[in-house]
């Protein structure tokens, strides 16, 4: 990993997280791996994070290079459980991009994109771009060789049966039906895949800003024509 990291908490300024800092808020069901991927990325290595609590209302910054420019990202974790559905939106103001996570081996977390997460950001932050992230893809990879060769009895004893891994066609069918700007797969064990989330989020923000600029220019030229 290339960048310096620092803690950040409290108020954010009026333009996104402040100046050129891009605030990325990670949401998704409890247990999909949000805290693990953020804390692995921050520390530079994966720690089994089962007992580590999710930081609330506190983020940290990392910089990432996109289109030959360094962009500082403020990474903001949230708690996915329904008990926190009233507290969680306190993290949403000034968000530049939501990173909506589901686990590749957890169908409920995927179904909840539609029933919980898209409605939640639609309610609190309707004009903010978002991307989707499938987590724990190491589980999928560790199972791939098994499907291409006959299983022995011991190989059958995997904790995640192949049938519970979501397939890419189904994922893409849903994602292309939304306004999500990208889909990224990651594993907390593979920090390059985590950095790709940041790059994808920054690209989504830049795309969204270009779109807003084009709309504004079109509106300006329309008013100019009316005056003529
Ligand atoms: N195999 C695998 N397990 C993971 C990964 N990321 C997180 N986990 C495990 O998933 C569980 C829940 O992770 P956590 O980060 O607390 O989820 P959160 O509730 O979304 O923050 C923990 O036991 C983690 O060790 C991953 O990339 N691969
Ligand atoms: Mg957590």
C-alpha cells in the first residue's frame, strides 16, 4: 500500500469531506466484512477481526492515485445491524460516494441491497453516487479448484457449500438494474483488491461530478437561448 493514513473524526466541511478529501461511507449488512477490510487496509495486513468493534463516527484517511492524480479518501465504517438504523445516518452527511457491501457467500446480504441499503441511501442521500462491493471473494477462489476436479471426502467438508456462493450473472443482473456506478470484488486478505475499491469510488465521484457539470452547462445554455 502506498499511502499515509491518519484518523479523522467530528465535523466535515461543506464540500464533501473537505477540500479535495473524498468521503467514502461503507454500508451493508453486519458480518459482511466492512470493518475487516478497512482495518486490514489501514494496518496493511489482515487480522481476523471477529472481536474488533466497528468504530462509530470516526474515519481515517488514505490517498489513492486515479487518472495520474492523488486523491485523499476519508474512509468511514458503519454498523450494519438494524439496531443502528437511526444512528447510522448520522455518518451520511457530506458523503461523496457510498460503498455498498455484500458478502459473496451470503445471499441475505445480497438480497438486502434491494430491500435495505438502496432504500436507505435513497431516503437520506438521494443524489450521492454509489458502487457495489462483493466481499470475502477468497472463499470463492478457494473453492474454484474443487469444482473442476472430483471431490475427495475431506474436500467435501468445506464450511461454505458451492451452492451458497452467489453467481456473477445474478449479481450483474441486479447491479445493472440500479444506478450503481461500478461493481468491485474484494477480500480483506488481498489488500490490492481493497485499494481497487477506493479507485473505483473516486472514479465514480469524478464521473458523477462530470455529469452534474454537463447538466449545469446544458441548463445555462438553455437560459441563455431564452434570453436571446
Ligand atoms: N474469508 C473471509 N472472511 C472475512 C473477510 N473479511 C471479513 N471476514 C470475516 O467476517 C467476519 C465479519 O467481519 P466484520 O469485518 O466484523 O464484518 P462487518 O460487520 O461488516 O464489519 C469476521 O469473522 C471476519 O474475520 C474476508 O475477506 N474473507
Ligand atoms: Mg463492523
